[in-house]
C-alpha cells in the first residue's frame, strides 16, 4: 500500500468508525504536515514510518478514543508523548469539549518546542504541555496513556507511586504483550483487560483500572 492509499483508508476509518468530523480531519492533516516538515531536520518519528504516518501513527493513536469515556471523565495524560502521538490526536478529537483536558509530558526540548508550536497553530486550548520529566509534576488525571513510553513494570510503578488519584491506564503494547503481562503479574494488583489493536494484528492495548 502506498502513502496515498494509506492516507485515504485511514481517513475513512477515522471518519466512519471513530467519528472524526471534517474540521478535526483537517486539523490532523495540518498536524501531519507539520510533523513531516519538522522531521526533515529533527528526528520526531522514524524516517521509515513517514510514508505510512496516517496508519502507523495517526490511526494507531486515534483508536484509543474507543476506550475513553469522556461523558464521565474529563482529563488524560500522555506520558512521553514524543511528536504528539497519541496526545495531539486525542487533543484534536476532544478539542470541542471545553471541559476535557489533555496533558502532554515530554522531556526532549526539541519535541517540546515542536509540540508548543503545533498546538498554537491548531488552536488546541484544551492542551497543557509539561516540558520536563513526569516525575517533576503531580499527575492528576482520569486516564494515563502510554505509547512507546517505558516497560510495563515501570509504568505500573508510576501508576502506583506518582499518579495522585484513581485512574485508568491505557498502554499500547506489541506482540509480546501477554509475555510482558505474565512476567509483571506480581505487580498487576489492578483489574485489567487486553484488547486487540485495529492497526496491527499482533499488537495489543492494555486497559487497567488503577484504584487508590
């Protein structure tokens, strides 16, 4: 599948399956263009994934909305947001819900500078950027999302020791998800569920109810 076909198919899923309207799709398009432009000079995403950015990064991030209940909860944190996946995609989706807030945590100054620029261009007033390591801040949100952040035991430790209230974890994992869960079983003091990713047949999304 070439980049044009990937883009068309991904946008179709975003619109028909995930309820992204035209305005939000236009914002994603602007965001993608900014990522690709910035990526010519800085390493925001892998060069090999540029041609498939709509599927591998945008759609992969957007699918998380299926696991977020914005009617009963109003905040999420993206730990290690990188170039803004999934944080910026989620910010765009919830941008018309004034009471819903998205917090992005990233320690790379290059990536923070990019995110600050792109959130202004997109008018994402629901988004807050923390330009330091997550440990320097109080994490106090209903959802914690992680995509290519840290290994599972460390994420669970952060959930127990750093997050300040009952929350839900959404962790994007690869084909070794079940093995990682088995190895971390002694740390899994929460209820959890493993669901398939819509973008990669071998990948999984770990959903955890973390109680305090």
